[in-house]
């Protein structure tokens, strides 16, 4: 029980409210909010009501493709034609991953953020085309909020060391695109306003089919498209 007013304190009421009553009040508010949300979105709910569950994902993808959502495979695949060592992830992930393209070859100098030819050659090939395509998509109405260049490591070393290393490597890619990919002023402005770099250390390692870490794929650069 919660004591709200007290006559001993000179107040006009002696009123006690139980926590059960309080929670009941919150429940009523929640129900009202739920009903309002349902009515606002009834047309969308009804549209999916009679569709079999196994067909709903396909319908959602079609809606995305027809609206302002970015479809990674459709909207960016041409940019990466002929580029080795990449993986275009499903639209539910919304990213393009860069792995070492020649077996054990590394993309950066060991424990440093200096790009090696394995990665630099590929970034040179796609940098300007990637930025240009993002600009054209945004002009066409695609709601690109942000393009994130992510650095990722394997689990060797401490988390904090790898956080710094992955952040520096992601920024090295960002800086290379900005300074060395032949961008014009419009493209540079887009990079400044819509692209960022961020490191994740080994927080998002890649697993093989048995759930074991794939160290080669965990050491990667990832381009992630943030949209609405």
C-alpha cells in the first residue's frame, strides 16, 4: 500500500492507493495505446492477415523494393561486379563485407591501420562508384540515413586493443575513399554528411556452420547501409 495523503500532515484527505490499483491503471493506458496503434495500422495488418506465413517475407521484400527502402543486392550489386573477396549480405543485414581476397593475404599491416594492396586495390575500384550510387539513390527518393564503414577483428588480443585497432582501420578506409578515390565536390560533401567509420573489436565475429569462429572472415571491413 502507498500512503498518498495524511491527516497528521494537515492534509484534507486520508487516501491509500494499492499497487494493484496503480498497475491496473497502467494496464488500461497500455490497452488504449494498443487499440490506437492497431487502428492506425489496421490497413497494413489486414493486408497480411490472409497471407500464409511462408509468403509474408516475400511480400515484405516486394514492399521494400517498391518503396524507399534500399535493397542491397538490387541497388548496389553492380558496384561490386568483378571485385573479389566480398559478400553482399541479405537485406535484413544490409551490408557488404570485405574479406581478404587471396587466401591468407591480409588487408592491413599486422596490428596496424595501414592498408595493404589486397584491400587498397578493391577500395580504389569501388570507392567512387559506391558513393555515386548512394547519391543517385538518395536523389531518387531512397531514404539513406547513414553509410557506416565498420572495422571488425578476430578474438586474438584484448577487446580494448582490438576496439582501437578496428576503429583506426575503419577510419583509414573512410579517409582513403574521401582523399584517394577521385571524388568530386558533391561526392565529398556526401561522404562528410552521410558516411561515418566505427570499430567493433571482436563483438561481431563471423561463425562457421558449426558455430566456431572463422578468424579470416572475422577480420573484415563492412559497409552498412542505414535506412528507414
